[in-house]
């Protein structure tokens, strides 16, 4: 169960970043309702899972080098603390997001929303950076080696992403445009707590593994 929860909260820390995917989900929910918004989220969830699997595959090879393990340990801790600070700044001064869709986008057929979400997740600069730095470090520190542990870890990762997509679709379709900065501040604060938790986890796990 610990592997599942580790993957779940890792995925949630990525989901809480109000990047292009979350804005697309919010826009679709406000303009067209729950289903189109959720389909974008499902597509993005699969895109995130692809990056997570690639991170695990790459990390497995890189961890054979002790120097790289030290870089991931210390670098990952620093980056996570930096992300915590950024989220706290956004909590104090939340950024403004534009939820109004362009007129020609409103009539987009639902089946296209899935591929749109998948493409946004795979092309998102924040997602690429997240998996290249934070994701790799946390996955490395998890120590999951058996097939059962990995299955639980990525099961939790994917479950959190799907649950988040459904939550965002529901929020946006029921009045995301009225929540405004309160929504952003709430996401930022929870995200800061998760980043701080993973900073501590990466540091402690690395300390016991390397020292």
C-alpha cells in the first residue's frame, strides 16, 4: 500500500501545477461541461504515465553510477525545495488564468479532447522539466524494484491523475470561473506541502542509501 500512496502523491504534486493541461481542462469544463473536460484529463493522464515509465527506465540505468545518484539526491532535494518556495509565492500572489475558450474551440467533438489532452501532456514544458528533475529523483528514492511494487507505484500514479481529472472537470463545469484566485491559491498551498514532503523524502531516503 505504501508504494501505491507514494505514486499517488507523486502524481498529485504534478497535477497541482496549474500549467497548460489544467488550464485546458478548466476551459473545456467552463465552456462545454464535464465530459469534454474529463476526456482531456484522461488523455493527459496517459501522457504523464508515459513520462513516468520512461523516467523509471532511464533512472534504472543511471543509478548504476554513484555520482549520478548523488546528483539526483542533492539536486532533487534542492529543486523540490525551490518548487515549494515557488508554490508559496503563488499562494501569496496567485497568478491569473484565462478560462474563456475561443469560439471555434467550443464546438470541438468530444473524441478529439482525449488526443488533445495526450498531446498537451507530452508537449508540456513543465511536465518535461518535472520528470527530468523532480520525478526522476523521487522515483529513484522510492526503491521499488519488484514487479508488484512497481505495479502498485504506477497504479497509484495513474489513479491520482484520473481522480484529479474528474475533480477538475467537476469543479470547472460547476463554476470554475467563479472560484478564480481562490482556486489557484488552494492548489498552490497544497502543492507546496506536497513538494516539501517529497523534498524531505528524497533527502532522508538518499541519506540512508548513500551514507
